[in-house]
C-alpha cells in the first residue's frame, strides 16, 4: 500500500474503534432497566475506553503532523487555524441543533438556556465541580473538546520555542501535572477527584491527569519516528501482552479504576497503542476498509450520536411495545441510525464546512501564514 494516507490507515481505523466504543457505552442506557440486560450493561458496556483512545491518537497526530515545524509564529497560527477548521464548525452546527432538540425553539429566546451553549462554543468548562469530569456541558460530549482545545493551545504555543518546543512543553506539563498538584497536597492520577481550581474554569483542564493520555500519544509518536525498531512482529506482540497481563493482574492492587485517564483505561491503551505504533513501523498493516470509513466519520458520529439516540428513543416510545422488546429494538436501531446520520453529516456538512472554514481563515489570516505555506510547498 502506498502513500502516507494508506500507511496511516491503521490510525484511522483506531479512530473508528474509539468512536464505536463511545457509541457502545452510551447504548447501554437501553438495557439498564431490562432485567437480565442490566447485567450486560453493568459488566460489559461501561468500559470507558473510547475517550482515552481518542486523546492518545490526538497526541500522536500532533507530533506526527508537525514534523516540519520551523518555530515561527506563522506556523503556529497556521496549525491553530487548521485545528479550528477541523473541530469548531461542526460543533457550532451541532450546538445550534442541540438547543432545539433539548429545549425546543423557545430555547433560542432564553438567555439562561443559551449561556452554557455559548460557553461551550468557547470550549469553556461550564461547571468543573459537576459530575466529576464532565463539566455539565450543554452539549454533553463537549467536555472532551475542552481538553482537545487546551492541548492544541499548549502545542501551538510550544511551537514558538522552535527546536526547544518539546522541552518547553515538558516543563509546562511538569508544572501543571506534577508540581502544582503536589504543592496543593493532593497528587493523584484519578481524573475525577482532583482539587478544583477556584479562580479559573480553564485552569482545571491544565491540572487534570487525563492530559497524560495526550502525552502518551506524543511519546508513541516519538517512538514511531525514532530509530528504534523491533523487526519481529511476534516480539512486539509478546512484549505488549506481557505488559498488559502484568497491569491487569495488578489492577486492584494499584488502585486502577474502570474510568478515564492514566489510573483507568488510559494506561493499558497507552501500552497497546505503543505496540501498534511499533508494529506499524515494520510496514503497512492491513485493516478492514469499513473501520477506516468509520474513522473518517468518527467526529460526526461522536457529536451526533447522543441526539440521534434521543430522537430514535422518542420514536420507539410512541409505539406500544413491551419494555424488553423496546430495549432490544433501541439497542439495535440507535447505533445503526447514528452511523447512518454521521455519514450524511460528514459528507454534506462536516467535510465541506471544514474545508470552507480553512479557506476563509487562510484568506483573512495574517499574510505571513500564506507566505510560510507557499515557502514550504515551493
């Protein structure tokens, strides 16, 4: 398989897996009141792995796609513009639709209703003290976008240090993820129990241990780009298996949780992802085309699936069915409807809107951005 896109098909497939995990976790609500189905929901479906995997992939991609960083402000601005064009336009559209789905059209006239949605458009945690790590965001899944944008900001500012950018980032993460929590008297890798920062909602993003997921992705990218190479795939598989088995056997002794972050599923996923990256260095890996396709629509699927679930549930509730039948129907229909909707949204809204936003930012942006772009492509 040729070309960079084909070489990274494995990464896009992992995006598809991450999106599928999130949808699967949220699908469990159909079984919680379904008798024996509750056992399945409690034991198998609450595994909150998808978000950690998304964050690890994000850290990996940020390192991999900025290999030619020249340390200029123009490059950092261009990086930021691409990230904004990638995530903000569709999120803005979904936020507008979410008001109607959650509150009806009268919601657009109520300032109290609109405030959390507007704060979400700035990727501002609405209430860091609410629901552990979820921030009580108006668009529920937007709590992860707050962390994504924080990471993008740190990465963009780090680029200004040129060849020392990773040293600068390491110093920043050392202060925010180690020194500050330690000095506050509560150093923990549990993402839901860290002390809150009262003077800034944004600052709560910086000190949250879930940021270690991004760092794990960055380390995997450096490993991927390094001269380190294990030539026998079997050696990689055995090494990863030994590490994962050792971690799982010591899971309770280490105080690990069935939750997000390095004290939860972030740790085993970091090991697994590093192993996959090492395997990918040996040559292109064959991955199912449908997983790559799912990875392509993963952002649309992530943002849209909750609202599709609500609409499908309303439709099924209007039909007189036994509770167990309705639960099984919802479990089958909601994910399928979400994927179909995500494909349409990706094709007709996300992709064209992202491209148009990038062109607009390029046109109205600082001339130095365009000059730097032309110089690199010359």
